[in-house]
């Protein structure tokens, strides 16, 4: 079996297992769980899980740190700007959801965070241009390999650079990565996942519900 296909299958299985077992691993949460809505595409667990501090680069020259994500529900997606299909398609689907969410105040509406895991080719500027060409409200960031690995691991996500096909230049390669979404609560804690295949219409309804949860 192709190495990339094997990795993609393993990533999907790992994310699905984490989402299934999260309530058992992280606790049922009692009253906190009762305050969370019933969702369709997102599997929530309670209480939320703290994640380590991180610092990633944004195209405006500022650093994206954990505190910047507080106050909003945030959907996190890993990818890279040279992605031929999954990344632009996913960001396009998310853009339609984001447009629907503009009915909520900017200070509280759910947000989308796109993090490039291709530090060799993607700069903070190129990631910002790429994401903002699809939706200007998407938060876009990247970092060095160590920072990206730490960030992805804290969200139970994975990525792996794949070697170029035989005969191709060294800079023509792909990056396999988790296609599922991590969901952070307004305290910037990991609170759930949306696993593949993702029903974007259901995801939009879920985020509409979460927009009402403080």
C-alpha cells in the first residue's frame, strides 16, 4: 500500500479514536457537559483540555499565542499552500460558514485558524495571502518545524513531509496532515474534534450553536 495512503488512514483512525474516547480520558465534566449543546459534526468532551503555550508567526508581523484565541470558539485546520486539493477545498467550505457567522459580533463569533505545516516553503506572508484570498477573516499562521510539531501534537494532530516522486525536483513534495479539525473553546482549551468525512452543512449548524455558548 502507498506510504501516504497508509499514513492518511492511520491519522484518520487516531483522530477518530481520540474523539470517541475523549470523554473517558479527559473526564465527563458533570454540569459543564450539560451546558454544551448537542452537535452533529463536532464531538465535544468536557472538561476542556489545557494545551501548552505556543508562538506562531502571522503575516501582519505579530505572534499568534494561546491568549489570542481566548474569547472565541476556534476551529483549527492544518495544511500548506502547495496543497493541490484538500486545503483550498476545505478553506472554501469554511469560508461559506464564516460568512453565515458574520451575523454574530466579531468579538465573539467562532473563528477559523489555518496553520501551515510546510515551513520549508511557506512563510507567514505567503500563508496569510493564501488564506486571506479565500476569506479575509481566517487566522493564518506558521512557524519553525519544532514549534509546529509541538502545536500539532498538543491538539492530537499529525503531519509528515513526503519525499518527491522519482525524477521530481527536491522542492516538489507533499505534506501529509490530519484532515480533521480540532475545536478550541473560548478559554483556548481543546474541547473537541470534527473528524473526516466532514459534513460542512452540519458543521455550520454546530458552529452556529457554539456561537451562543460563552
